[in-house]
C-alpha cells in the first residue's frame, strides 16, 4: 500500500471545504483564486476518488450529504492547519523569532562575540540563540547551523557570506625556540625552520605573508586546525607559527612571543558570517547578520567590508 499523501486530493479537499464554508461554488472560486469550473472539477475528483457523493447540488443551493458532513469536519481541520502554517511562515519572514543556531570559532571571545550576542538577545527577545564553538566547516555544510562565523576565505559557492572585519597576521615564535634555531631574516629562511602549521587559516605547506609573498614551509611536530593549539605549541618553543595577531597580542606585549619579519608580513585574514543561500530572507537571520555587522563596524583595528547586496534583493 502506498502511504504517500495524494496532493491532488489535498487540493480537492481544500476546494470542498471552501465550497461548504462560503456556501457556493462561485464564492469558493473567488476565495481560492480559481475559476468556478476548476473548483467544480476538484469536487468531482474528490467524490470519484472516495466513491461517494459529498454535495447535493441544485440551481439555488448546495447542501451536504451525510458523508459530506463527515468529510467536511476533517477537511476543515486541514484548511486550518494550512492557514496556521502560512501564518507561521509569514511571521518568520516578517519578525525575528524562534531558535537561531550559530557556530563560531573557539576564540570568539577575542573578537567580542561574547559581548555582542547578549546585546542581540536584548534587542530581539523573541529569538533564542543556540551557540556552538567549533573551528570545523563540516556542520555548516551538513545544514546543522543557520549562521556560521568563519575565519579565512569562504569555501562553498552554495553559501552566502558577508565579511565583517579583517585582522592582521603575524609570524611569531618563543625566545626559547629562536635562541636554539636562530631568527629568520628573509621569507625564504622559513624553509629551514620548524613551523607549527594551522590548517584552518593557511594551506598546509605554505604561508601567504603578503600579496606578493607566499613561502613554502616545513611542517613541524604539530599540524592542527586549532589556532589555540598552535599558539600553545608556539609558547612551548616548538617552532614558528603564523597566526592572527589578536590571538597573540598579549603574548607579544608580555614578551612571551616575538614577532618575526614585521616589515614583510602585511597579510590580513577576513572574518565572515556565512549562511546557506536564501536564509537571509528569514527575518531572524537577516536581523542577526545586520546586527553583528553594525556592532563590529565601529571596532578599532579592523576593516569591515561593504554589505553584500542582499537586503535589496529580498
């Protein structure tokens, strides 16, 4: 037995309920936006499908048969459910509400997300945030999140993105490593140094130091997709790392880490907010993206890119 719903019968049931609730075929056709003949065909199809007459028709009136009264009680519920669903969807598109699943990097506190998100909730009290901290892109590609903050270049054409800011990168190492291995004086010197490779923001085996300079590097004892783990390994003197400067700013100030080749390195890494194409039409996503971008636009030491032309397309 095929348990799949007959969508044609669903439409016929809605036509039947409209005829009963409005009292006639003409008024039902007007309400549904169909022709009177189309509504009549839908009713005939429904009666043929179930094998029983539902309406007694005369030139002056339409009345329910006993079977029609039983059918109408059920069809009216279908119409009510459809109307409720339409109201819910209209609300989703017009007013920010409901659960919003957000994924952010583990180091989110360092670019103020931990203070921005509570302010968003105060502004939009009907939205409930579910926030997960992870540096993986797998969950977004599987549709597990509505919005994802992503450090680095975007990675999938099916996703829409807005760049929020960009951050300077820095080559850093601990004094213990530099005393042991020496200090590089040029980009090519990195080829003979031990490097801690972070795969989230850099390609394995190469570092882009500026628009004109990309250098091959040797993988050291640690390769990881975690900037925090790369930082810890660097602090322990295991090698040179190439990381967002905001992550190691305190270490530099405290002289736990030393900046290398500062006159050469001028690369910046972007921070994007990424979401499945079409999700910007949902008011909760649109409100979140616009709020976070506005909050970050005024922060110092970052450059917010112009908003994509999304709002005008909705």
